[in-house]
């Protein structure tokens, strides 16, 4: 594999989508990867939650709009149950009104369904490794959409941000701009390990699950604003 050594065991995946044809397509794409294993399929959100509880997959590929229980509610149920399961949301809608809700519910990633196959595979591996991903075009358009309701960055920072050191705030800003640990390390002229440590401190101090929630918080608090 081009993006690193294979894990000790395959990444176990649950496909959750109400369209059988799409599930078949995902199965065909992912089935060619030796380090990915599709363990089950769900046709609605409630079934996705039940299968997650029973099978404990590493990653759930979750459609955001499904019958009985939508992807946001299903994600929240999985996260609230403290299952060792991470959710990667897939949607047909770049500007879906559920995006923020899904991220707040604890989703570890958000991609459009027309994402190239290689990007989907990489995203699954990234999420399984404990990181988070959001398609750049979705993040940019989402933040642009909500720019007018975001706080003024000149205002007094929320109390939570006051717990961060100056360098941790600097790292949070770079994370919110979509930079990887390696890119932030190059930007700040420090090691990637140092940046990883700073990111961990930021998440712990702010009580955040992952980088995606850190990005949302940075914009919601006005620490960073979308570019015009």
C-alpha cells in the first residue's frame, strides 16, 4: 500500500445505506483492498446502531438520510453508547443541513458520495487510525454558509480557549485551516511529533473527540473565520 504499512488486522467496516445498489458499489470498491473487510450491511439507521453494538466494526460508512433513524441520530446513538466504533458520514449533498449536527454528534469524518475511490479508501484508513477527515469542499462551503452567524474574532475568546497555551492556540488555528500535522510542523518549524502532542493537549483541554470537532469549535468561537 502506498500510504503506509498494513495494520495487524483488516479494518472492519459496516456499510449503512438504504440503497442496495450503492452498498453494492461500495462493496466492489472496498473489496479489492486487502486491509479492509466489510463485515455487514445495514439498510437504515436503527439497523446500523444494532449491528454496531453486536459486531463492533472499526468504521461505519453512514448515509446521512435513511429511514427509521437518520445518520445523525444513528451516529449519536453509537457515540453515546461509547462503542469503540468510528463513523464516517457519506452524503449526496455538499450543503446538507445535517452536516454540523453529524459532526457535533461525534462523526469522525464527512465525505461526498462521489468522492474518488482512492480518497474513500484513504479516509477509511485515516478514521480507523483515530484521525478525522472532512472533504475540503464540504468544509469550505459549510463554513462559508455559516460565516455570517459566527462570532467576531475581535471579541473576548470563550473561557475554554483560555486554557490553551499560545502555541496550542496557534496549532488549533492551523488545524482549523485544514492543515495536516506534517504541514503544521513545516509551517511552525518544529517536529511532527511535537505537533501531534500539541493537538492531543488541545483536544484534551477542550474536551473534544477529534480534529473535526476542533475545527467546528474554532470557527464557532470566532478563533478562525472563513476567508472571503
